[in-house]
């Protein structure tokens, strides 16, 4: 499960792999690995939330300049939380992605 969390960091290399690879891992392994369903749902919800914040922040840059803060938030949280949750999952703890909208329950 730690690999699934760390695979989100592929978005810093490829731009899109941080969503696709965890999605594939979750869909193929959710019935085979205990706890994968919970971790996979958390990761997908987190990635969709980050995408929405980034999309909303872009017009915010043009209108008020405050959208830069949203993009900085997306970059920092999108890098730190997958690492923290990979460590948590390797210790058998549940994932904790704060400020995430629950699209998939």
C-alpha cells in the first residue's frame, strides 16, 4: 500500500501519472490486499480534490493574484501527504488526507 501512496509523486515527473497509477493499483488490488480499498479511495479523493483546487486557483491568479497561494498549497500538500501516508500505511495505520472532499465513499 505504501507504493500506492508514493506513486502519487509521479505527477511531479509525468504530470498525470500521480492519478492514473494509483487508480490502476487500487482497482486491481482492492479485493486482494486487506485495507487497499480504504487507502485507494483516500488517494483518489485526494487527487481529485487537488485537481479541483488547482483548477479554481488558476482564474484566481488572474482575478486577484491569490490563486498563487492555492497552487503553492497544492504543490506542498501534494508532495508531503503521500510520503506521510506511505509511512503510516507501512505501520498499519489508516490514511489521513486532511481537507479532502469525499467523492468516493
